[in-house]
C-alpha cells in the first residue's frame, strides 16, 4: 500500500492544484473586473461554458488552437456585452440577466453540439496539434537533480500548457491595472459611487462596458482552457459550477486580486486532494466515500462564505443600476 | 428686466455667466420658466428660494445634469452647449454638491484626481498632482490631509476636498449648493474666508442657500427664485433679509418668538441615566449620557451631525438598544438588560418623528393614507376583522391633512408625490395626533419651506404647552435656539454643555459644538 505522503504524491498534488485552479483564477479575475465596476456577474459560468464550446468546435473544425482561443474570447465577450446591454443600458436586474445567460449557455451548447456533431453534446476529440500542450520550461531537466527546488521546478512549475501561465500572469496584471492605472482608479470609483464618476465628467456606461468586456475576455480564456488545453474536447456541462466557485473565491478574497487567487488555489487544492484521496484508507476514519470527497470543495464554499469571510465590504454601488435622476 | 439693478453703478464688469430664457419642464411641473440671469465675473452671486423653487434644477442645467428645453447659456460671453459634466468642467465650471460627490474609500488625493488624471499611470498622476495641490491649499488655506481616507475626515474637510477638486480642474466658476447645511458655525466662517480668497483671485462664485444671513454676509448680488421664476435680482447691499424672505415666500413673514419656560421642578418626562451605545464596528456612539426632560419643556440637542444625536433618538424610540444604562419614561424603567421595541415604546406614550423621513418616517410608494397610519395600523378603528378599513384610514388621513395644512389634501396620492415639507407635516400630524406625553423630534424642518417651518414650529410649541416632554434634535442651530427651553450640546457621543434657552448665544454654542470651549476661554 502506498503511503499518502511521498514526495512524489505531494508534488503531483501541487501540480494538479495548478491545473484545476487555472479556470478558477481566470474567472475570479473576470468577476473582479466586473464587480469592481458595480456589475454583479454570476454569468461567469455561462460565459466560460459557451467559450469552451466555441473553442472545442473551432479547434475541431479548423485544427488551430489559436483560432479556437480567439473564437472563445469573441463568444464570451459578446455574452458580456449582452449582460451589459441588459444591466447597463437598460438597467435590468443583474442577477436575473446573469442567470439567463447561464441557462442559455447550458441549453444552447448541448443543442448545438448534438446538432453539429451528433456525439451526445460532445465535440470531436482533438489531436494534440489543435490543443495547447504542456510546455517544458527551460532548464527543467538540468535542474531536476538539485534537491528541493529541482523536482519542484520540474514537476510543479514546469510542464503546464500556455494558458496556465497566462492565468498566473493575469493576477499581477489585474492588480497593476486596478491599483496602479487611471483606468483602475475609475473602475474602483464607479463601483463605489458612480455619481462621483459622472460628475467628474467620465461616462459611467463606457467604464462599465469596458469592465464587462474584460470580464468576457478572461472567461473566454478560461473556457478555451477547459476544452482544448486541460481536456481534448468540449463535454456537456463541463464547467460544472466552476464559475460559481470562482465567484465565491473572488468574494472570499474580498474583491482583491491576490487574496482571490489564493482562494482559487485553495479550492483547486481541495479538488486535487479529493481526487487523490479516493479509495485510500485514512488513519482513524477509514475509507471516505468518494461522493463526500467530491462534494468537499462545494461544501467548503458554503462554509467559508457563510462563516469565515468576516466583514466582506463589497463595492458600495454593486448591483444598483446607475441613473442620473435624483 | 432686473439687470439694470446690478449694472446700475456703471461699472460693467464682464459677465461670467449669462442665462437667457432658460425653460425646463418635468412632466406637469414647470421647474424653470424664462430664467434670465447674469453673473459678473469675480463676484459672489447668491441664489435663494424655497425648496422646489427651481434652484437645483437651474444649477443642474448649468452643470450638465439636465438640459434646458429652451434658452441659451453664455459662458464668458461665448454661447455654450453643456450636455454633461465633462462639458461643464471644460467650460471652467466646478460644482460642490450638497451631497458630496466623493468616493468614501478613496484617499483625498485619489478623489481629487478622479477624471483629471494627467497620465495613465496613477503614480505619475499623483506625483504631478501633489505639487499643484500643495500650492493650491497654501494659496487658499484649504488644508486637507491628502493621503487620508475620505470617509474618515470631518465633513468640513470633505467639503474642502470638493473645492480642491474643482480648483484642480481650473474652475473659474464655482457653484456651491447649500454648502453650510452640515457645518458648524466656525466651519462655515472658515468656508466663507476661503470663498472670499477665491473671489479676490477672480473666481466667480454662485452660492445656493436658504440661509439669508449668509447671503447678506458674503454675496455681492442675490437673485430670488420662486415657483421656477426669478422674481428679483438685487445688489445685496440694497436689500435686507426681511425683503428677501418675503420675495421667496411671496407674502409677509413674521419672525417667530416663543416664550421660554423654566420647569426646573416640574414632573419628569424622560430621564436618561448613563446610557452608553457601542456600534457593530466597536465605535462608541453614546458615551455615558445622562439628562432629564420635564413635562412641558422642550430640550434641544445641538451638535454637528454625526455626534450621537441620531443614536440617542433611536435608543429612546426603541429602534436601537443601549449597551449600558437605563432610562425612565413616564415611570416605565427601560434598562439595557431588558430593552423595549418601537411598538412598546409607543404603548408607553413615546411618539417619534424620525430624522430621516424617507427612511423611517413613511414609505414612498404607499399612499398618503397608508403612510398616515404607519405604526398604528393595528388600531381597531383602522381594521375590519381581516382586512384594513381603508375608508376609515382615509377619513382619518383627511382630518390630519386639514389640521396640519398638508397640500394637496388628497389621501390617495402617493407619499412620494408630496413635497418634503408636506411629507413632514403628514408625519408630524400622525405622531402629534396621538396626544403624546413624550415626543421625540428629529430634524423637523430639514428640507422644509420657510412657510411650512412656521406651522411646524408652532405645532411643536403647542405640544409643549399641552404639557408634553419634547426632545428636539436639529442641525439647524437657529431652530434649536428658537424652540428650546434648554439646550444640550453633544460632541462625540457625550453631552459637553447645557445652556438655558433664554440665555443661549450662537458663538458659545458653536464653540461647544466643536468642543473648543476650553481653548477659546
């Protein structure tokens, strides 16, 4: 019997953590842009699912992962614009609009998938040249021998596909944009007090539309990752609630990029551990039922959000449509 | 037609703003009708008028919130089209709104920068701005801690942030909307010194206010708006508060004088003993407060908004429970360990006219009749067995409306369709009608027209003369001084002074409100 805690299993659990956290991190950053601008975004899920479908389809048809990635981003940005049109232009209810997008995405991807490919909602399996494949970072082989850092670098840091690194880069970039640029200042302001932004001579709608479009683009990358990087095809409902978990992580991180990423990594870690724990005897408790382990990330989402978040101060104007009339 | 009064002296200063025949209509309401206004460069021009007279609409048109239906705007002699705030800023107009347009979580510096950043990089913009701002604050004595979080600053400094914001955008015309409503008298004086310094450097200032004394003190010219029209424009030196008040209301007003009573050995109505309230964030809102209100006495609480007055009212009304201490009302002891809710407080004879009438006083989407029974909806007369007795509710409402001159006297109208003054009269009518023995009144005339203030004050004094114990909270020092038999001053949750109503003077009270008695003495 394996011990649960060999160096190799620990490293590969961290490795898996990064892989499952990637779409969470991208979506959390997407949600951060949207919500910092005052627009609640529960449609992360739907945008990511639609993007995954678009990526799977385009990769199968064209064979190019780049075309697929571009298409995924376009589809997701378009859905973001729909959300914006409903919530910003027409001051609709942001939760209802987001929910509508999620329902639409869930149904439409299956219907189109069956109509186009007749594989029960799946897109055709992809060859490796139409996917984003793992990259070997420089010196991974050379450094492998160095105790400690070497194996960590070789098996955790190196060997992921491009989009994983994009996700990790998205976090400092988000931080920089939000806290260090003019756009970021305005973004934070419009989520707190849109009237102040308006009287400062800046268009509230334009700012919020930019924010939902950025959110769309990031969700697009997340969707593409699911369909053509982590997996080799789109499968129906393949997002499996990860959009919501990302949203929870973002709130858990109090609308700040670095804490949000850490929350994503924690959810990802739990997910990775749950896979590893299946069928293994634990001391004292014995074998834990698979279902319980699989439910762990979801249970933890609820528990953390309900109990441990403390004073989460959301952007003050979140969810409130902007109207000039006083 | 009035301009000759201004330019009569022959010194034809160039005009900063000229409005010609501005009209604006909202549905049935003509908010502005044929407004002609000329403001000379480098002067302070006052605009007075009752609520709903169209002052705010006019300024909103000038600042690009609304667009006029017809008419012309000239800035420095050039026709200007102002479609949004950006156009206004570009035309050199800055505005300090009554409710500040600041982002609470931002630093002062970030608030000033917002929308006027000179570079895409924030650090660079901040570095540029710091220099300019230090220069500006020195020149106009507008010192504000630039790196502090805005929400943590006193309102006076938040207001200075707004002025800095306008100056940073090179505003040559500054509009201030009711700037002194939230300030202590000393802070207001300081503001006026800043305005005078600005004027000396050629900035044109438009001051919107309903406080006529301020108009007399600081403006060069003054225009009076009534029912959407400009009824007069004068050189301030040629007019008087009495004349302006009459022009605003459209009829003669008598200054109110109420006799003060001394009830030192009267029967106790409210006795508060060592009440302490700590809020969710751990801030002490009320700090060991004790005082007494006798039957047949009005006790006024003076203080700058946010020094615990609101909490005090809420505690006595049963909305919030104290952490420590007790109070006795009509012989009922209410202890921190066994607090009573609002309904029980009503049952022991406490009526409450809340400070924020739209939040706690009535429900905007309800009809006047429904709002007029809020809190009393369980009374038998208003109910059938299962349903409300709308007929009796309406009849009762009509009676209240007549007694308090609520206009229009239509119980079926939505609460939100009434003007602020009439909403307030309806709430007062509801509470006073129940013949209270203890009355809590918060900001009875906030946003209420001069005409209606008379009636509201009279009704409150009538209640006192009917042997009611009245606790009055108001940020209007004049109001406190007019009505109170005794004045308590609150500062940071403590009572820092007591003055007899007959002996009160504004300077002393102002110093107490800023807790600066010792340093001044």
